[in-house]
């Protein structure tokens, strides 16, 4: 029974997670008790040596058993002490390793936390930038919509202006006068045969009537910029007077048209520009009389003022 107890005591440390010195002390106490019991038995043996009824052989047998048990106890105690030492060493190593691993894990976790916080900050910054870009895009989209609305309104106004000019000059169309709308502008082209005698920059009565009719429409549209361009063919100017060349002649003819238009006091003079283009912007070949006739012309180019559009474009 005592042997089973010792085996149980020896196995306990292998099924626990830590080593208690209490176990060793208990075993030491048990050893001391057995040793005392052995000594008591030896004393009883001495007393029984004088008793003739008790067999000496039996006493020897009991002594041998006790000595054997005592030896086994010593061996078990030594083995237990060795196991205790090994377990203590293992526990110390485990504790050292645990402390080192804990320190490493704490450092690793600290770094991971710092990286996470940095990523969260970058994410917050990216989200803020994204919101700002979205706000700017929404604002720009609103301005684009506004710009498209203004352009559409101006296109509609220019179509109405073109229709009004066509109606005012209907009696002159087909007689060297055309009215068309392109690129957001209205172009009124009048061939020189409708306006001037050959080599002259003085507007004839029929041409003056057409220009006056045009001026009445322009007076109703004071927000329209008016560019009057004079054009010639490539035949060098051969007339007399204070004319140097075709360029000079084209400029004087454009100025003559402006002078008729500004006679209408309702037309803002700051809206008008006169320019001479000479023979350098032909609309037909100068190799035929018909082509040269088309090139000798006055073009009135009507453009909507684009201040609102320019301002919106700057804001985009």
C-alpha cells in the first residue's frame, strides 16, 4: 500500500502545470515517519529476541522486508528528487521563454497598432480628399450645367437674330446678300455689287438701304458685338485718289459701312469694329470673274458677348 502511495506521489507532478515544494516536503515527512517506524520495529525486535515463542527466522524475514522497503523508499525519494529538479529546471526555462515571448509579442503588437493607426490616419485623409474632390466635381458639374444653359440660350438668341436679319433683308437676299449662322455666330455677307461702284468706297443708295435695315435689327440687340470686315479680290487696285492698295480699299469700305450703322443712335458704338482684310481671306477662286465677284464683299459678323461664358470657364 505504501508503494502505491509513493507511485501516486511521483506521478502527480507530471499531470500538473507547475511544481509545488509541498509535495517534496510531504514525501520527506513520510520518509522520516517510515524511518521512525523502522527504528521502532528494530527496537521491538530487540525486545522479542528474549521471547522464546517468537521465531528468530521470522524476525529476520521481517527485518529483510523492512530493509528492502527502506531501500526502495530511498530510491523512490532519490528518483522523485531528480524528477523535481528536472521539472524545476523545465519550469524555469519555460518561465524565461514565456517572459521573452511575451516581450516580443508586446513589441510586435505595439508595432502593429502603430501601423494600424497610421493606416487609419491615411484612410481618413484619403476620405477627406475624396469628399473634397466630390464636392469640387459637384460644383464643377453645376457650373458646366450653367455654362451649357447659357450657351444654349445664346445659340437660341443667335438663331432668333439670324431670323430677324433674314426677315429685315429678305428683299436683298439673292442679290449678293446671304445670312447664315455657324459656330455660334451670324454672318451677313454683302457683295460689293450691292454696295459700291467699282474702285469706290462710297455706299450706293441700294446698299445704304440694306445697311440701314441691318442697323435696325442690331439696335434691338445691344448685347451683340459687330465686326465689319472689308474684302477684295486679288486684282491690284488701279484707281485714283488716296488709296494705296486693296487692303486700304477694304478698310475704307468697312469704315463706310460702320458710319452708316452708327447713324442709328440706339446702337452702342463700343459694339462696332471695322477691319480691312484685303484679298487675303477669299471665299472663292480668283481665277474666274464669278469667283472674284464673290471675294469682293463686306462681311458683318455678329457675335454674342461671352463675358458670362468666359467667367464660368475660368471657374472650371
